C-alpha cells in the first residue's frame, strides 16, 4: 500500500482553505444573535423604565430573558413600556 504524497498535500490545502475562509452561516448567526441580544437589552431597559408594578416588571424581564426571540415579540405587541427608539 503506497501513500500518494501529492494527494495528501492537496487534501491539506483544501482543509486549510476551508479553515481560512470561514463559514458564512456562522457569521450570519453571530450577527443575528447580536441583533437579538441588543433588542432584548432594549426591551429590558424599556420594561424597567415603564410605569408597571415591580412584580410585572420582573415577570416581563424574566419572559424576555428565558425566551429571547418569542419574549421579545410578545413584549413588543403586549408588554409594558414605550416601544419608541428614544433612550
């Protein structure tokens, strides 16, 4: 059984190129995750600044933290606080 050194070098180059080029889906997921994180922080800030009772604020913050995407959507349509982008 002989080992073809040329094939090994080509395989290593392909692996190296894949590592260097990165995975675009990882970059997209990272950006999407960052957007969701920023939106959740915005929602929590708005919940805390709202006129709701402390118990309701804690409940809404817990919902947004436990269910980041769904909690954010539910808060936007039904939650306390002004949804405007003024801080």
